[in-house]
C-alpha cells in the first residue's frame, strides 16, 4: 500500500507548497499528519512541503487500512469484470498464486492509475500518443552522502525552476522562474566532459533531489528519465526497468564526480518499480480542461479542491497566488460502460493540461476520497453512482474535513 510513494520512491504527496498556496484538505493531509506522528517525515528543501520516508510510509498505509477495517488483499491482478444483464458491475475476477478468484462488490472504484478496470468494463477512454506522453523515471536512493557538504554546495550554486528549461523547455507564468528548486543537471555535463559517463546517456540524466537524512542518505533522487515507454505494454516496461537501473549507475557515477558531498556515495536501493506518468484517461460525464485547472474552474458538483499546480507536458505552474480549482464529481464517472463503477486517481476524465494537474498525488487523494464517499452514499441510498445525490456526497466530504471551497 502507499502507491507511488512506496513503490516508485516519490516521497512527497505535495511538494508544491511555496508561500501563498491554498491547499486541499482531507485524506491526503491526514496521511501526512499520521506519518509525522509516526516519525516518518522531514522538511522538503525550499518550502513548507513534507517529505515522507517511503519505507516508514508502508507502515502508515498499513495502519490506515487496518484502522478503517478494510479487508486487504495484495499480490493479485484484476483480469475480468462481472456485469449483470443491466450492465451493473458486481465484482471483479482476479488471477494470483491462489488461482483464479472473484471478489464480489456492489460498487467498484478503479484506482489502478491506468483505468484497467474501466477498460475491462467497456468504458470509453483515450490514450495519448506515445511520442507526446510523459517520460518514465527510475527513482533511486543513495547512502554515505556528506549532507552538510552537499547543502553547502547547493547554497553556493542555487538552482531555480528557470534551470529546468535547459532540459525540458518548459512554459511557466514567469513567477516560477526565480524560486529555489532542488535541481541538478549541469553536473552531468561535467561528468560527460570528464569521460565519467557516456555522452549518449546525457539526455536521460537530470532532475530533482529531495530528502536528506542525518544518516547520510539522499532519497527520492528523481534523476533518471526515459521517453517513448508504453505504460500499457509489459515488454516496454520491462525494457525501461532494466535501462533505468543501468542509467542509475551512470547517474551515481556522475554525482560522485561532480557533486560535493557525493564523492563516496553508494547506491542504497532502486525503487521497486519504474514510475509512469500517463496512460489511459476515461471519457467522463465531465472532462476537465486546461482552462479549468489554470483559471480556477468552479463546479456545482465539486467534491474537492486542488491548488493551481500544473506539472507536465512542458508546463510548470506553481500555486503561489492562492488560486485553486474545484474538482467535479463528473470527472470520476465514466460516460459509458458499466454502472456503479467510479474512477479515481490520474485516470479521471480530462485533457492533457488538466492531467498535468490531476496526476499529482495529492490530487489523486482528492478524487479517491470523493469516490469512496460517493460509493458509500449510493449504496446507503440504493441508487447508482451515476444517480447519487451529489449534495449528500458534498455534505459527508465536508464532515470529513475535505475542502470544497
């Protein structure tokens, strides 16, 4: 449990909290607070965001699951859905070491990140062209880092978000350009010139660092990227896993050569899996747009808010102005396909620019909590998830502490 935090090694639910951010509340913030109580957090380098210890967060997620009375089942894959004659979903079929089994449920929420269940249930969706899709990342952690020496180096050679444009040619609103960023990339240029890493690997190396520990660990090193990887093709993903690990070796060699504090660093671990950023997007009752996320979209069926934070497809907007948009229930509801199926997480309905906002982990917690509440109320009221009273959903979310305004 813990998703991208515990499997990919991305140890921040929300790293965007520069001064002026109006953030969501709800289950995502609850996760951060519980992690802090359990001693599993550190401060993000340049703002008020929280870094999560990915290993400790496994315990946080386990506790949340246990305390909520959830019956957990890991190590299974959904391979088929169960539909009645009226096209109502009433469960899923799984494959695992235990064999082929069925899990029956009156409501199903697809949190796979790839709309796997929605795909099997006949819901309409889109997939972005592979050449335009976001890259994948092999995150890694390093040990034996002289963190004091490294912080002294980054203080003397500060990076900003303007520096990101050297690699990604990003578009910003301008206000992001001078904000401090934990970013490394010219260091790999130096390593190439010195013959430490091959020149043909340079395009894959560069990005952000995150948490530093008193034990000399640098975690969530988001420095190895690959493009043209199909997140829905196991052969493509397998190749990316292997290539990513090989490139981590080059990245670490480059850090040892060019970054003070990393001279004696060694690999602590690779992430459990390569991190992907986009795949299927359902066609929803409402499909979010770039205008919604960049111009404070407001909706009568709002089930949460998210700050004006857009990160992807060469766009970077940080929420320093207090602006935010509402998240509509309609983007969780498939327009076609099975009844009583909701989709939460990055696969909610919307265009590319809206995806660059909604794919972020804290936004995923907003849609996840909303889907769970909507499913529960639809069951209690004996109506479908397409017909549930949104005002009842909103009232319960507000009672739970989620922000709607």
